[in-house]
DNA sequence: TAGATTGTTAATCGATTAACAATC
DNA sequence: TAGATTGTTAATCGATTAACAATC
């Protein structure tokens, strides 16, 4: 791992790797900065700068060796050991947000949901599903370190406390409840309500 | 609506309003900038600056009038008419991400999911649920303008095209597929995979 | 070689925060 | 009044992008 990379660089490195994994299955073995930048709709200088920060060099003519780059990104941002992730209540995210929007506070309204499958009881392949009452025990048993939390706000506080009370190290928080976490637990917040309000704001802007 | 507010300011205004709606139900009618800043874990100057941008004034002694502030935020960021939102495939978000992580590309593994209800067939109160095959027609019929898209990447492209082919004005994109949108359709991307990788990176950093 | 790309520094841009006069 | 807060400008900070020498 390379310490002290800027937060946005880490995020982009993850994107570079994924693009390359998906878009180059045995294809050309090299890629230029402008091509990679183009795939991500960012500036080529950005790509070069990010790769410089992780000490990865390309060939002036051929560009960057894709396989080596994928490997190098892993060495830069992946941790030394496997980490398990739990998803808590993602299915309830829409419901949680609906609680807010379908009130008279907002000019937005969640009117419809669509679902890909008829039988939502079907589970993920290779992923177990448990009732939330077993969450705390299983997080501990299974040594889960990262949690994606998306539950209605009425239950968020209580469930977050239970999570904090395990050995979890990071929480991606989709609820709009503030999570008070002890030293050593990283919380990243994504507030879907404010994002939707922001999105709506820009759809309402007069065309430039 | 106030035109040309910075994107981050719009997002924060949305957060101010929600905090005040939830935390001040008939309580004190005024709030100081440092108190509001504290609720959101931001800098008081930020609050004052944002409110200055929407032309909202407080009282030097009492602070800001909460009811008036909530109203003013609405005038600044809410659009002139109601806009409907559709959620597409949120229930499948975990599955979509699992596809990626539970492979050998990553050192992360989605090991467990938890679910709040036994009977996930239960629908949102007041929100209809349809099969995705009816999506395009219903988006048009119901005049839905905003879509939250969270489907497995294998279907993302095809479904996104269908959405673009309606009168939708904004998409909050949880898939990691790039959506090519025509002029006038705002796409905001949230890549959960790169966020999780970033989160993991920081959990693996040596303690400062 | 000529032309194109990398690696890296410096400039630019935008967002956050510090500072403080004005106010009551 | 004295002390605290607002409103606003200027300084700071960090991230993005432009520029270009070095390279092959």
C-alpha cells in the first residue's frame, strides 16, 4: 500500500482498474493516457499525475502496460488482507427516502419503483441473507469490516450503534443520520436525499 | 429559484433544511450559525456564506429564524413544479456489486447481506411497484423526470437507453456504466465500488 | 529523424476557512 | 455598554489542468 494518496486519486485508481479489467479482455496490451482519460471522461494529465503518484511508468511510445498497471493499482490501494463487507437493508433504501419525499416538505415525489425480478426472495449467488436480528453476532463471527448501511431513518440510529459495537472498520452510510464513530472507524456519508435535491435543482436551471 | 449556486452549496442547503425539519419540531424558533454548523460537522463560516448566497439574513443576537430559513431554502433550490422520481432496481444493487467483488480481481468480498423484512414482496406505502418491462411506458405516462438507477451492469446499458428515450431530466446513476446522455439530461454518478475501495484504503492506513 | 507521448512542475480554478468590521 | 454574532472579504487549501522538456 502507498500511504497518503489523495482521496480522489484513490477513487480514480479504482476506476482505472475496473475500466481496464472490463474493457481490455485480451485486447491490446497497452493504453495511452488520453485513451484511458477518455474512457472516464477526465483529463489526460490527471491520469498521468495519478500514475506518477503511485510510481508507475509508461512507455513514451506504447503507453502504459495494462496488466502491470492493474497489478500496480492493487499494490497501491488494496489492503494486505481480505476484508468482508456486509450490506444492511439496501432493499429498504427507497422506502427510507420515500418517507421524506412523500411528505409535504418537498416538491419531489417518489411515484413509482421498478423491480427486476418477480420473486425477490431469491438470494444473491454465494451470498447469505439473514434477518437483521442476527446482524451483530454475524458481523462478529464473520469478522466483517465494512458495512453499507441503508435503512429507514427510524431504525438507523439503533442499527448504527449495533454496528459500531463490533469490530467494523468502515461504514458507507446511505442514511441521513449522523453516525458518531470512535477513532479508527471511517464513515463515508452518501446522502441520497440531498443528491436528489441537487439533481432536481440542475434539471430546473434555465438552459445555458 | 436562485440561479448559479455552487453545486456543493445546493447540497448543503438541502441538508440544512432537513436538519431543521427533523431537529426543531416546535423547539426554539432561532438557531445560530455555529449550532447549525455543529449539527452538520462543518464550519460556521460555511453556513453563513451559504445563507449569504441565497440572500438570507439573520439577527445578530438571535441568529436565524428557522421557519423562515426553511422557507427560503425552498425558494432557492426547489423547482417551480412537482417532479416525480422513479427507483429502478435498487434491490439489485448489492447483487450488482457482488458480481465484481466476489471475483478474484479484488481483495474485498461481500460475505453477508441483512434484510429488515421477511416478506420483501411487501411494497412501499403509497408507491407502486412494476416489472421493469413496463418501465418505459410508465415513465412516460407518469411524466417521471428523475431516475435512480441501480441495476447489475449486465443490464445497465440497455435500461439506461430506455430511460434516455423518455422525457427524464436527471439520472442518479449507481451503476458503474457510463451513461451517454443528450443535452438537457443531468447525470450524477455514484460509483459504489470505487467508494468501497476508497473506504477500504483508509481502513488499512496506519493510524496517524 | 519527426512526431507523439510521458513525467512533472507551475498555473489555474474552485471550495473552504480565517478574520474582522458592523451591528445590536 | 460589553460581548457575541452576523455578513462579507481576503487568505488558505487542495484539486484540476496547462504546459513543456525529456524521451524514443
